[in-house]
């Protein structure tokens, strides 16, 4: 067993931290991408300037969607970044890197505690490996894994990495406490252990309460950053299952531990299922081009792709966008669907079969699949993102280490060291190549579009990057022409939303160029064919703005048809109702419809302050002063910590002017 004063592990992890810093340093020069613009750049609430208590509370509450619960600590960290360094992306990314380095250290400590726990449960046998050296090696590999890059350089994914900080911290504390208890257990006879452990509280409420507190506190803090931290008790339970089978040293059931996980897993599971039953596939859910069975079948394939991207990464396969992955519509469409489902069942079955002989292998596989319980099952998120493997990738590395050195054949020390160096160099080099791509916004856009020619998101991002270089009417018109060509090609891709046609229409309208009728036809067709997505609603908002400001002068009837198509798919989302209310009010003059839809939007999502703000402006501008006064009173009820003082003051000022 590794000794505390052994400097080897600390030297390895220290060198890994330094190398990781060097690898990522060039990528810190990059800009904001994708969700960064809604989470950070366009999110005024995180822009803390004076440092007043109200600004800090506003920053903590600044998550830009009513679909999620909380994420206060993560958003607060963005506010702190802005307060200290403004909107410079370098400092946001540098903060992400610091979190990643801290996480690498915590992974090392948690794995060392895990291996000590494992060796303690195997009393009477000679340790097959040095727990400190093995933990340092795996943590070093994890630090430079190419699949973890988006958790560092994709600013908004700080929510994932920071929530994982509390997961790693809680897992370390828990496993260290368990390793200490099992070490004592291994050193005593069953009778002596029982008597002395009972006296020390190991089988009583004191030690169990300590473990319960560790998991609850760490999970609570992690969930304040992102919901994925709620899986911490599951990770700890899987470690117990793999290493002890929930039994004591004498083979009897460990009732305190079983009670612990009964409270931490079963009760939340029931509550979560009840919550999901009223949310998934309902009006509060995301609009997607797939249903839940299709998502489950597709995710089975994606889980195996994640394995490849983690352990055998290919630079061309690793990208920010993965929305070009085809959806599985049946078990054999494509055939890989059935093979993947059978593969998952086989892996889990083999894991259960080998658990007694190879517990670390079993734990690695279980941690991998357990880490995807939220993102690869029924919650209708987008199908694939690399940052979802931030914790599960540890499970894959653990399973690989079990097969190579810990529980299967045992390589000689020199061979094992060379293998580690080869893997570390390969992962580090691949990550370094990716950081170069991420070091410049245009380079990243070109790279992503080249790697993902069938990805609507990648092609749209390229078009935006090109448009930022020049417009259609400027002397630097070449990039603008290339952007138009990119939009025209990409708008026919599978699952391409209406944002392509919307951008083509608004660009041409503002440039005084003719608008193709087919663009409007395509918008209506797309909205008829599937539920309206969040990006579709934003596109409709932009089309509203184009007509309101006067750039778009014809085809208002086509926009009317687009809204009619968007309302064909069941009860509409709150954002769509609010956007249609603006259309009815500002462009049709239909105040009755506008008020009805704006009120319905607020009723559907009552805590969405932006929807309330739009509704209030509509009421005030149309002289519905009594109703506006009632809405201001409702807004006051939501005004905790003075977060909406400025908005309320503005609305009351408008109300006084109207009276």
C-alpha cells in the first residue's frame, strides 16, 4: 500500500498538472462559442459591475432558461469573472483551466483512496499494485484526455467541471473514510472487530452519519452548480457494490450502509420519477426531432462512440457539434442499434459475473454507464456532447487499468511505465492539436465545419464567423458570399432548423437584395414537419424584428403561415406564445390575440421574468393599465433580494406616465 511520504505519486501528478497547463495555454486565446453567447455574452445578469449584494444575487440567478433548477454557483462564478476581468474570454477560460487542474488533483486523491479501500477489502493477499502510483498515472491520463477539452475551453461547460469538483471531493472523503474503516477491519478478527468497531461507532449511527453527511453536503453543493452532481451517491454506491457487495468483513449484510443508500438512492429515485412523469414529453419539455424510444436506441450507439472517443480518440471525430448523428428509428435502422443494445447488456452482465474476481473492472464499467444515467436516457436533451464524459471517462480509464495492470495479467514495471508514457503522449498530443483549433474563432469554425459537413450547427457557426468578417455590400464581400453559400448548402441538411432561411432572409432584406420565395416555403414546411425547437423560436423572433424595424417589407403573410405551422404540434411552448404575441401586436394589430398569447406564456412559465417583462410592456403600450398594475404586483412577489428592482421601477415609471 502506498505510503503518505512516497514522493513518486506526487511527482507524477505534479508533472501532469504542469504539462496540462502548457497544453491548454494556447487555447486560452480563443473566443466565445455556441451556448457561451446566451450564458455569458448576452446575459446581462452576470455582468457584475459595482459588486453590490443585489448584483451578486442577480448573477447567481442568471441561468438563461426556466427549464433547469438552480445552477446558482456556476452562474455566480461567471459573475465573479466579469467583476474581476470584464468580458475577456481569456480569463473565463483560464478559470476553467484552474478548475480542471484542481479536479485532476481531486481525481488523484479519490482514486488513491479507492485503491486503498480495494486493497483493504482484499486482506491477506499481497498488494498487486502501488495505490499512489496507479492513482497518479490514471489522474494524469484523465487530465490530458482529448474528450475533456470542451469542459475547459468551452466556457459555459464550467457548470459541468465545477459541479464535478464537488463530486470528486465527496467521493474522496467518502472512500477515504471507508478505506480507514476497512483497513481496521482487515487487521482484526471478526469478533474483535465487531466489538471494537461497535465501540467506535463503525456499525452504529455515528460513522454512518458521517458518511451520510459527506455525500449529502457534497451532492448539495454540486447540484447548486449543475444537476449532474446528483449522481454522487450513485457513484459511491457502485463503489460499495463492486468492492464489498454491501457486506461486512465477516460476510454479513452491512445494514448501516444499506440504510444509507436506501435513503440516498431509493427515495430520490421515486421523487425523480414522479417529477419526470410530468415533464418528459410534456409542454415543459424540449422540442426535439425524436421521441423517447428513438432517443434511447440512439444513445445506445452513442455510448459506444463515447468509448472510442475517450480511449482511442481521433482528431477528426472530436468536435463541439455532434448533431449530425442519425437517429435510430428501429432496432435495425441502423443495424448498429441492436448490436449496441446487446453490447450494453453483455457488458453489464459480464461485469456482474466478474465482480467478485475483478471488482475494479466492474466498478470502471459501472461508473461509465452510471455517469450517463441522466444524459443518455429519457430526458430529451440533445443527443451527444463530449463534456458528458467528464466523470464517465474515469470509469473507462479504471477499467483499462484493471485489464492492463491491476486485476488481469500484470505487465512488468518497465513495460507498464512505457505503456503509460505512450498513452499520455498520445492523449496530450491530440489535446494539444485541439487547443490550436480552439485558439482562434475562425480557425475553430472552419475546422468544425470541415469535420462535420452534415452538422447544421457547425455549418451555421461557420456562416456566422464568415459574416463577421464582411457583409454582402462591403468591400470585403467575399466572406459574405461564402457565408451565403454555406447557408444555402446547409439549410437542406437533415434536422436543419429554420435559422438558415431566417438568416438568409434578414441578410438580404437589410442589404436591399431580393429574397427567394423558396426560403419562406422551406420555413413553413420545416415548422409543419416537427415540433418547434428553441432555435426555431429565436429565428421567428428575428423575423419579427426584421419586419418591425422595416428591413423586411413583403411576405408578411408568409410569416403568418409560419406561425400557423408552428402551432400545429400540441400545446405550444411559452417562448413561442410570447413571440407570437409580439407578432400579433406589432405586425397585425391584433391586440386580443396578443394579450391572450402573452398571458398564456406567463401562465405556462410563471417564473420566466423575460416573458413577464414582454407581457407588461404589451399591457402598458396598449393602455391596459389596471391589468398592468396587477402584473407589477405579481412581479413584486417574485422580487427576492431586490433582483428585479430596476425592472419594476421602469414599469412603474411607464405606468405613471400613462395615467
